[in-house]
C-alpha cells in the first residue's frame, strides 16, 4: 500500500490493487450537518466513507418512533446494507457532526466486491464490527444510567473526531440517548461536576479523557476493542495525558 490516501480507515487499509478497483468511482463530498445519507423506506444509490464528522444511524418504527442505533465516522462506511444490494433500508442515516468524505455508487462497488475476496472480507469485517457497536448500544440503553451512557457516547464521538471539542446539540444528544432534553442537561451537569467535560451551547469539550473512560466503565471499550481486532489494528499501550485523545478506533 502506498502512504495515506484518506482519513477514512477502510480506504486507507486497501491494497493498491483493491484501491485501484474503486478509486475512479470515489467522489469527494461535503457532509453538512443534517445531510441525509439514507432515508428509511427509500432506496439509496451510494455508500459513504466519512473522513471526518459523524453520521447517526437511526432506527425508525412504522409509527415514526426514532432512536439512534449506532454511529459511523472515519472508521467505516454507510449504509452497510449497500454491500448486499438492498432496494431500501430501515434506517435514517443523518450527518450529526459536519465533516467530509468519499462516496461511491453502488454500481461501482458491487463489481469490485465480487471480484476481490480481500475487499469483500474487509467490508464484511467492518459490518461485523458495526453490529457489535449496535448490540452494545442496546445493552447500554438497557443497563446503564443516562450519565454513563452520555460518557460513552462522548468518548465514541471523540474517537471519530480526533479532537477535544465536539459540536453536539442537546436535541441530538436527547435522540442519541432516547431521553428528554432536561435529562440530557442533568447528565451533562453531572459530568461537568466531575470536571470531565465542559458543556457550552452546542459544544462539548472533553477535559479528562482517561477520567471519562473510568466514569463510563464497562459501557465503553468492548466494541472498540473488537473493531481493532477485526480490522487488525494494534492497540498502542500508553497512558494518555489529561484531556488527550487516545482513541480505540
């Protein structure tokens, strides 16, 4: 493989041969906040490889109830259903933290996936890793308090953004946690009281990354370690300084 091609981990992990198979179809795109990558019940024509920003994968019930099932950033691609040629998907996939990335038409994906076992294996391994994240989101929603779930989600966001300042609105946080906005405000105040974060209007600043990980406990870490195992990424064993970014993905 030749150097860094992209901030997206999957694109950057491709062999030269597999990158050449899809490179002519890759298109650079801005991913502004609120941009829909897919809409529940509607067909989609592209998969996206974010280089920055965060996409929220939102489950939508037949009666319109909504809850976040997972998030995607520089570590992956979305919609993962594009790998198996569905006509439509059951999720709204919306950019919640603005960024940029690459997109590829499904028609330009399926041929290379069918011809390259290595490319197919890479994308399938990510699909499995994403399913682990979704499963642990369900587990966390069922077993952890709101403040712990918030700590988990802030850590996951920082993993993908690679900076201490993360643009997060209360509306988005309430959707992510499936709770009302007043509960989000209380949870933010709890983390602020421990001097783990600073919360400003539409902005969360991580002050103590290692302390936030301790606060999250077993709510955070297992899916991230599984991602690294599946994607063959060695975890660097270091102790991060206060406020430093030491992501698991």
